C-alpha cells in the first residue's frame, strides 16, 4: 500500500538523479558522486486509510456537532503532518456495543473490506462490558463480579484482535482504553477506579501479545475532570473530551515509530 508507492517514488527519483552523472570525452575517470539525499518527508504527501470500530466513543455520542467524536480532531492533527496528504476515516462505531456484539459485526462485508484496505485500525470497546455487570447486578454489586466478567472480556478481545489481523496482517491496531465515568452515578462503589484500572491492565496485556498492536490509555485524562470533559449525560465525553482523546491517540500513533512505519 503506502510503503509500496513510496518506494516506487523514491526509486524513480534515484534513477533520474543517477542519469545526470557527468561524462567527459576522455572517458569516465574516478567520478566523485555526491551522496544523494532523500527528499524531505513532505516532498510527496501520502494518503492514509483509518478504520474506526467499536462503541459510542467511536460513533461520537456526546459530540454536539455530530461529526464523529474524536475522529474530526484526529483527522485534523494527522493532516497537519506535512507527510500526510489526507487521512481517510471509515467510522463503524455503534452506541452500546460490547465485545460480543463487535465481534459479530466484524463479519459484515463493509467492515471486513474496509479493514482489508486499512493502514490503521482504531478500536474503542470495553465500557459497555463493564456497564453490563452493573445492569445485571444493580441490587448487589461486588468487586468479584467485575473480576469474573473480566476473564470473558479478555477472551472476546483476543478474538476481536485475531479477526482484524486475519483480514489484514499489515495494519497497525490501536486499542483505546476505558475511563471511569461511573463515579457520578455510583459514588458508593469506591472500588470503581480499581476496577477500571484492572480492566485496562487486562486490555494492555492482551495487546502486548501482538507485535502490531498498541494500547492507548485515556483514563487519566478524565481524572477529576468529569464536569468539564463529560457530556450532559455524565457518561460520554463532550467535544473537549473527544479532542483530548484524539490528541492522546495521535501521540501514540507516533510512539515507537508507528505512524512513520505507515509512511515508509
């Protein structure tokens, strides 16, 4: 994809510069060629294809402009990079999706074909899996219930990553962690921060088993910022919250050379 086109372009440049070497009527005698430098990163800006899949954080619930949550902010950040001509996003976020529901949707042809052609896949999932434990045990919540549910979540998340890789072994996968918006509604459950931390650690552990995956933590962004970063439902991010999520994802795209890898 991108790497192939970039290599072809560089090959043409080197060929043309090589044809301009000096020649004398007395033959070629120890011609000193200066080392050719590669063109700057913005010499030939490239397009990058990104597939966003997951729950309401991908759909953009809480975004009062209805543009897709973090996506317009991340698109703007990427296209401010001179190496990128444009960032093309496909948004497959569905409010309320849990890991089991996302796994089923991955079989849809539109999602499958988009992933096959993607340079990067960004996933937001897990928050509704935690919420399901609340709904099913609202009258008698206990930490052990979340720890038990976490095991099944790990297995389903592994299946999701395996499925994405089966469609495209070259794509880079970024899993966005969950945060704790539950404090507003469940202030009596003091262990909620530890539960969210444990689920994020499980997600990071699953991701660490793959070489082309990265875990993006966002929980710290919302610490003590519920009033300013959450939508009026006190569950989803507002526009400022989505902007900060986009900035965090962008930082991790560049971390470990992930973004640069896609542009080579």
